């Protein structure tokens, strides 16, 4: 258990950041799942409409460091490739 004033503040800060990171990561996963559902339904027009939102969400998560930028670009690239193959 934290026993100094600064350590107590740090634990509060870490718990706040952890909550925010979990929220952002779950949004990231949900967006990818939604896109995969659109791809499975072979709904190219809806997938193309959703692509800018997907790009935005993935880049927000990468920018904040929750996932690495290469991971983000790899996910975008693979999903875009799947959409184009429809």
C-alpha cells in the first residue's frame, strides 16, 4: 500500500488512466468486430461508409499508445484489403 502523499496520488492517477485505456481498447475492438460483421455479410457499400470511422478510431488508439502504430496500420490494411476483395 502506498504510504506517501505522492504515491497515493500516483495510484489514483494510474487507476484513472487504466479505466480510460480499457474504455478506448474496448471501443477499438468493437469497431473492428463491427467491420468484420459488415465484411462477412458482404455489404461493401456499408463497409466503405464505415471505413473512415474505423480509420479514425484505430488511429486515436494508436496515437494514445494503447496499441502500436504498426499494429494499427496492419489492421487497417488487412480490413481494407478484405473490403476491396468483396
